[in-house]
C-alpha cells in the first residue's frame, strides 16, 4: 500500500547495499555509479508504480531507448505489446531534460547537501527522491496529473476553466 515514491526511495537506498565498491576519490568510480543510477531509475520507478497498482512487473527491453523503455514498463498490459506514440516519447524526453536542467531546486539541493558529506551516490539520490516526494516539490506534478484525470477529455476543458474562474 506504499506510495510509489516511497518504494522508489527504498529501492534506491537498497542499491547502495549492492554496489559498495564506490570510491569517492575515483572519477571513474563516480562516473560508473552515476551511469548505473541513471540507467536503473526508470526501472525502479516503473516497478514501484506497477506494484502500487497491482500490476505485474515489465522488464526493460535493451532494444528500446531510455524514455520509450520507461513508457513500455509503465504501460504494458498483459501479453498485448504496448508501443508508445513517438510524440509522447519526444515530449517526455523534453520533460526529462527540463527537469534535469532545473538548476538549484529542492531535490537538487538535497542531493548536493547530502553528497557533500561524501556518502555513496545512492544515499544522496535517495535524499533527492525524498525531497521530490514532498507535496511542495514533486507533489505539485502529482496534483497536475490528478487535475488532468478530473478533466478527462479535451471536450471538458472549457467547463473546467469556467469552474476555476467561478472559484
């Protein structure tokens, strides 16, 4: 019954127990760990989402790109293959880039602050995920998704806007 962000945080922290060979003084080790985290986070996030919704896990497909793979792991249903719309893949690529280049936001500050104590990168990223879980940071994105679900279809947008105007 846990929130997907809590599951993702726990999984990220657990990765630190699996990859204890991190050497803070080695640029090669730093690079290896960062690449590993970037590679694993879509799988962790998709699996947390699927578990929280009672869905079976979908494993990554090495023949797919990063974002396309993430969307498949989120949306695959049963034995029917899911093929994400290329426009959706591109839009999510852009969103990932925008979030990555969001400068000194709360989660970035948390990662940098915790990382400055020379912890392993999994612990630092877990701190960033914890900040992102907060309602005033990543929770704002969740509120937008809930609003979009309430609106439903494009036909409902005018009525929704009128409702907002009326208070």
